[in-house]
C-alpha cells in the first residue's frame, strides 16, 4: 500500500518502524487467545463479535489512540471529542479543531498575564478558572495567539466548564491523550503541540485544586531571577529575614557568655534559620562558633580546644556529640568537656538502626561473601563505622556521592558485592535507579553517569547490590511523601529537574514530566543547566513577557551557576520582562548560608545572597532537608545553650552529667581506639572524593578479605 500511494520506496526508518509494528501485532494477537472467535463451527452466519477486553486493549495500543468513550472524561468534553474524532480524514480533523478555536471569546488583556500562562506550550497560551460559590462548579477561560493552540485550549474550556473540581482532578490525563491521538498524533500535530496540550490539562487541574482547597496549597521557598535582581519569595523570604535579622540582645548575651567561659560551639547546619542567625552573628563577636556538616564538626572542635576552649557545646543529634568526644580524646584533649543540649536522648533513627543487632547480622552475611564492600551512610556513629569495617571493608558516603561510590566499587572490582546501609529509603531508590539504567537506557546514558560502565555491566551488577531493609527515618516517612505530593499538587504544570546522582522523591516526578510532557529533565549538573538555558532561550525568542518556573531537585549549591547563566542571557537580550523562578522542594527550615563549612570548604552562594533554601551538602536522608524538621534536631534550642553555658564553670556544673555524650574511651576495635578505627572508612571516602577512585589499600582489602 505504501508504494501504491505514490510515495516512493520505503525508507529504512519506515521499514524499521513497520517491522516493530508487525512484531507488536504478533505479540498482541498471541496475548488475546481468550477472545471468542468471530465465527464458530456449526454457525452459518459470520456475525462480528464485540472484542473482549484484552483484544480492545491490544487494538488501542496498535492504533495508537482510543476510539470509544473513556471513564472519567466528563460528558461535555466527550461530546467535543466525538466531533473532532468522528472522521478518519486528517485534514478534516484539523479543520474541525481550527473551527472550534474560532468560536472562543478572547481573554481580557488584563488576564493575559505571566501568572495565567501555561508553560511548555509551543505558542502563548493562557488559562484561568473561577468557581461558583453556590454550586461549586468551575468556569474556565482561555486564549492563545496560535490558531491550533486556541483550538486545543477551547477544547478544555468548553469541555471542563461546568464540572466540579473533583471531576477535573479525576480527569485521566493518559487516557485523554490516547482519546485525542487521532487529532494530536503524528502527521496531524507536532510533538510540541501534543506536549503543550498535556501541560494545559495539568494547568487546569492545578487551578481546580487551588480553588477547591486554597488553604492546603502551601508553597515551597523559591527565588525569582530577573536580569538585575534576585528576590526571595514566600518562606524563603521569611527564612532570610529570620537569619539576617537575629535578636541582637540574644546575640550579645551569647557571645559575652561564650567569651567569659571560654566555650566553643559546633552546630550542624540542620539548625533552623533563627538559631543559625543568632549563632552566625555571635560568631562575629567570638570566633569559636561554627556551623558545618558532621564531618567538619569534630575537626573544628579540636581546633577550638587547641585555641584554649575548655568546653564544647554541640548542637546536633547524639552521634555527632559522641563523635566530637571521641575525636577530642584521640587528639589528647580529654580534659575538654563536651555537652549536648538536652538530658533526654537526641536520637537519629537511621543512626540507631545501624547499631542494632539486625544490622550487625546483615554485615555478618556480607562478611561471608567474597569481594564484599560495605558502603555506609556518613551520618552514623564512629562505633558503627569501626565495627562495620572490622567485619567488611567499609567506605562512608553521602547522598551526593553514593551513586558514584557504588558504581566505582563495581568498576574497580568487577565481581564485587556491595552492601549499602542503613538507609532503606535510599537503598530502594538506588536499586530502582540501577534497574532503570539496565532496562531503559543506552550505553551513552550510562557512560555519562559513570565512564566505567555500560548497560551490560549495570545489568550484571543488579544481583550483587544489596541494601539494609530495616533502616528508616521517622522524618522522611512524614516529610518526604509530603514533598512529592505537594510538587504534584502545586507545581504539576512547572518544569521539573532532578540530578541523576541523587535518587529521591523528585527523581521519579521529573522522569514522569520528561516522559509525558517534555517538562522534565533528569541528568547531570550540566544537563540541568542546559535544559533551563534552552527553555529561557525559547522564551526570549518570543516578544511577550514570560515567567518560567523550575522545581529544582538537586543541591542548593547548583543555584550559583543557574543564576549566572540566566542573568547573563537576560542581560544580553535586554529583556526585563522575562523572569525565572527557581523552586526548592525542601523543608522551609532547611537553609544554606555563607558561614557554613563543609568538608569541601566554605559554602559559596550567588552574589547578593547570604542564605539559600535547602541543605548545603548530601547529609540527611534526602535532598528535601527533612532533618531540619526533625523533632530531635529541634531539641537544640538557644535557651538550652544559654542555660548550659551559664552553668559551666560554676559549682552547678556537676549537675550537667546528663548532658554529656556517651564515651568510647575504653572500647577497642582490632587493637585500635574506636575513634581511630571509625575514621578509616571516612579516610577512604576522602581519598575517593579527591581522586575519583578507591585507594589501592581499599581495593586490596576488598579482594583479599575473607579469602
């Protein structure tokens, strides 16, 4: 038939597609053996039989579109669809779509705003919604400067007006796409138009959700970028105000108290903005105040002791104060007192899971397997690291380097078996990431992630990757799920970006947005930056004002390169009417500041900003910064700090014994102090971070241990 239509010989691309279609047909026909035959023995007639469900599903997939009504599509919208899809002639379908759009009343100019724009459309599209307070029914209005897009937005406006919010929210997006494929499919409209319509549907749902329950539509902190300014929005602005404008009386009182008592303070950067604001300001008056990640806290405490501090107060969870105590003892500062800020346990459920008997049993199993390596999360106690390494060669990791650490283990020791723990959530995400790479990626995709791997090598490592299945974070189960749900609810029509080295809630959402609407990117830092640059370039090519919104599922540190790139593009184009909003899907109380220290050095932020939303580096069970919302972290209060500091150096100091951390001074592991043994896995990680490869010593340990 192809040749009979006068189109010349079939191309290799057509032959490939046709062969794939024939294979699909054969497979589907084998899968529908449960369908009854059209004619049965003994019957004279050959009456057609309505296909059974498997046959209908197969035919729908082969056709590429749905021809019958679909559950969940409102009757008014179904009626419009019927008119558009009732003909098999592509030109007639297009004529009907354009005719539909010609009857749309133009949206008032004052409503053609950036806030009402639908992102991700080839042309400019606006969509608004109102709700009748008496009936709860919605009324949509829309407009586009393109005839085709106007037809598509008219389809939604006419089909959804009069519906309830529940009906709009229940609209089956994927089924609607299949129903419309006869209009939107290849040969009729470009993929850009198809993706644009999917984004219109998401925008309609977002507006319906906001009207139905405005009080539940909390928003994440965000940063508005224009050619010449950076403007914190929402909870970001509130956090910035708390951090930059601390109570000066509290600052002065604390600094004078610390100086008078020669007390140093080391705090983890998951303290809330108010606490960090007071500590940072006090640090300008008394130098021995530091906010950092857990690796730096103990080293900083040693320097404070060497500078003459007679006591160290630790703001963090218990394993952090225990680490400080152990490292001070190892450095010979046994006379320097260390205090937690509460008598009760300041626990961490993940760190505690790694000290349970079940975790030791997990590692005992690993010890029986040749070429095993234990990849342990950095936020665990020195005792966990020391005992773990005594059983299995161990290297620590953060959520930022865990993917590279594991893939490097398999690359340098091809028959290695990796045992990750104790975070079950991250372990499950890692297993899913590796499975996705093995089943739906190319060698180029894999090489971009790690040059030492191919799809085949990823597939081969799957049965040799294990993760602990009983390590949970109480906060993540509460907060992490809320992050994903809020992104779906409040940012379903925005661009979504996720770094492929940090599996988490945003990873799956960005993959879905990329696959269904071309509104997502999952990749490296440069991939994400290129994606944002491409969308900004598209906006600059249009003469109208534009506001682009990106939900950024990666570490706060990337914002500097984004700001520089976007502002350079806006300035070069001379456009003051195009702006970019970067949304940070994080806990509002999680912040990064220019006074924080990480193992890589001082945090760098864009010029003009002293604080950013989100955690500074890969600590905590996820990028969402849920640890900042942890009830245990919130036990570290300024009032408690002042009370303990006031008691130090007085007869009442003996009453502070309950505030001291657990000590390991008498415990030995393989002849070493617990601090010395526990630092070995950390040193392995530091070598890996510096050299992008495991040390010869670690590789030798992996390949020789247990043989």
